[in-house]
C-alpha cells in the first residue's frame, strides 16, 4: 500500500527483482474496496488509495479488505518518513499506520511492515506507535533493502518449516549443535592438513571417473579406450555416428587447454587423422599418453557444469552452473551443502541467471529439468556416502529434452597412505 501512484509504480518495478511476490488482489477483496471507495480508478497490488477518502477511511477500507482476503502473509505500508518530524506530517503518517496495525492486530499470521523510500531518520513518534501498538512491527528504510529483507525472512521460514518436517540437512548436525567446543578449537577433519586445509589426492583417469559415476547412478556418455588410430576407427564404426576423440594422458585435467579434443568426426579417414594428431599432441606438451577415448556425440542441448567438492570446514557441497567451457567467464552457479533432494536441486536451477535457457528460447525445446536435478541429487548422495571422493567436475553436462548426460568427467580421490 502506498501514498502515491508514483511510489506504487516504483514498487511494482523493484519488488519482483528482490524475490518478493506481489499477488493480485482477489476479486472479493477488490469488490469490497470499491464498495467502500467507489472513486478508486485502479485496484491492484501495489495499491494507492490516497485521495479516495480521508486517510483513515481510505486506508482502513483497503487494509481491512487485503488482510481479510487470506491472500497475503505481509502487508506493507510505503510512506516516506515525515520531513524533520513536522507535526502535521507525523499525524498523517500515524493515522495511516494505525489502519495497518488495526487490520493485522487480530491476524497474527500477517506481518505488518512500514517502509520509507527516502533517507533520514525514522520519526520517533511513528516508531513508538509501531513498537507499542504494533508489538515491534518492522520499520525499514529503502525499497530494495526492505523487500530483500522480507524475501530473506520468507526464505528462512520456508526452510525452517522443511527442516522441522524433514529433520536436519545432515543427520550429524544435531550432535554438533549440542557440542560446546569453541569455534577454531575443533580437531581437523580426518585426512586434512591442519595448516593448509588440504587432503593429499589423486586424479582418476577419465575412463575410471566415468565408471565410478555410472556406478553412483549418474548418466554418463559411453567411452571406449583405445591405444592407436586403428582402434579409434574400429570404435567409431561400432557407434555408427559422429564421435568425439579425447586425449587420455596422465595429469591432463583440462583437455581443451592443449587441443586434446576432436569433435563431430563421422568418417573413418577423419577419425584416423584426428587420432594421429591427438597422439602427437601429448608428447609435445610433455604428457605421458595412455591413448585415446572414443565417445559418441551427445544430443545437442544446453551445456551445464555439475560438480562437487569437499570443503574442510563445511564438508561436501554440490554446484550447478551454465556454460560448459564458458563456466568461468559466465560465473553463473548455484551452490548447496550436500546432500540435496529433488526440490532443492530444482531450486538451484531456478537461481541461475540463465535459468530461462532451460525452459527453451527462440524455438528451442525445454530441457529435461528432472534429469538434471536427479544428477545433482545423485552427486550429493555420492559425496555423503564416499568420504574419499574429494572433488567431481562434470563439464559439460549436456541437457536436452531427452535427458541429461555427463560428457566429460573428472574425479579426485583422497590419496590413501601406507597405513
């Protein structure tokens, strides 16, 4: 509720970007407002009833209709702080505040909030009304800051309700909450160097990474290891369509950095030539080459990053982002503590700035979001079940209307000592 049409338009533009919903006014509430204020030319959310009657009458009718509609959890009065607490302006502000508090007083499920768009100090007279009659109702300065705070509270309450219903995110957290060890005095997690926070590790070959992930229920691209060009041609022939060749070399985490990938090869001659060039590339970069991987080309789609790492302080976290080879450039990712369920994985996808790409743009079909979410869930489950898995990088994961498949995989395991 505002006290000017300009402020109403501003709120309509700004509030949605903070994550706050502005649900439309239900028809019954709309009819109730128009019956009390027949001169209202527009009834919507935000609503500006200023001038439809004297302030107490106009705002009483509007707040009562909206509070009684059952459509809202929060009622906000947007009213600039009275300049220098001028008595006449303070009196007007408090008249309007009184109507907000009256409409919510017997409705504890609705939070009343006072928001000022302008700077300056809150008038003590109005704050006293909110503290006394409003039982400490929030008084906030700045539209963006205020609505972000409301969105943050809503997020916290939604998560708390889920936690009360489903238990803690990780079962061990209840015991941690009861532990009174001072922060910083905890023993280092098993295997971590207390000085560096690093665990000794080994990086699996890609073919071994893919096998580990398939066993964990993650869909990965087929891959055939070969040692020479003739083997690559035979494997490509068995796939019966365009293939990709990848250099398989010790210590090679990012193959594209050394030109270690050839894509879209459809003829035996092109496969053989690409295989010879890749096998020559490895030694030029000082790599110990094991051979090549032959993979079928994935169905075209949106390239994603899905990953996991084990943080020394927070434990395993999962990440999803857009970009494939452009992930670092786009910096569009969402992160959660592992494990996650399907709903939380879906929320991660919604958080991405490029989330609209997943719904299909410019005639492209939408991707199978459930398949992507299932991959995130499976990776989080793996992180919890296998404490020796320190890091997983699935990049790209190609998501299309027919599913999601990890095309490239890197798994880092804890290096086991001699006992």
